[in-house]
């Protein structure tokens, strides 16, 4: 197995939930950002975990409101920008 290439930069993940209730569509989103070392595999795993947590929060919110939803669609978008020097000068 080869060495995994790590990139250094800034990453922003946008989590979006589209909630459908009859003819009404409600969109909620949240952003998570960090800087450091990462690779595609790490970002993919992080996105999946954040999506699970976000889904739990959205479902709990609608359950607490006693609102019946037809369906909820979750999306994760990841944007990254490579930087050579971050915080501690590495």
C-alpha cells in the first residue's frame, strides 16, 4: 500500500437539509470550516459523519415541533483551498 498524499489547506463543508411538507419546501444549512492537513478519504469520512449528526439534529427538531414531514433530503458539499503555510508556519 502506497503512502497517502496529504494536502494542507482550508476546508469548508456545507450541510444542507431540504424538508418537504406537502407543497412547502424548507431549506436549512450549516457550515463547518477548518484548516490543516487532509486528503479525499478523510474528507469523505468526515462528510459522512457530519451528515449523520446533522440528520439527527434536523429530525429531532421536527419531532419536537410535532410536524409531519413527507421527506427530508440531506446533502454535503465540500470545498477546499490548498495553502502552503497555515498558522504555525509548516
